[in-house]
């Protein structure tokens, strides 16, 4: 299972819940199961079957370069979805 930290913009879908345990062997399965528990989550995170532009996924301690195929190695692996920050 992954320990998924819910981004601020998605908390309306989770009734304000900050984190949740979600099963999955890779990031795609985690998002699919997150969608089952919190409908609308996939729409926030995905576009055309990939992470939306402007959304980064951090699995464990590294930003994923494997996208949705990034493996979830063990229980309580932290997953963070981070929106891009723009400005200058």
C-alpha cells in the first residue's frame, strides 16, 4: 500500500482528508484505486492516460521519471502529487 498525501486542491474530493492508504503495485494502480475511493481524483491527476502536465509525482524520495509505471516497492511508500508552481 502507498501512503498518499492529498494535494490541497483535491481535498474537496476527500472531505478534507490529508492522507490515505491506497493499494497498488505501481503509480497507475494507486491512482485507479484512489479514484475508486474518491471519485474525481483521476480527473484531477490524469490527462490522456498520463499524469497531467503541471502535476509531478514523488514516490518515496524521488520524482518519478517512469510516470505511471513507477513501482510501489513496499508498504507505507509515500506518494505525493505536486502541482507545478509558476511565477517569476
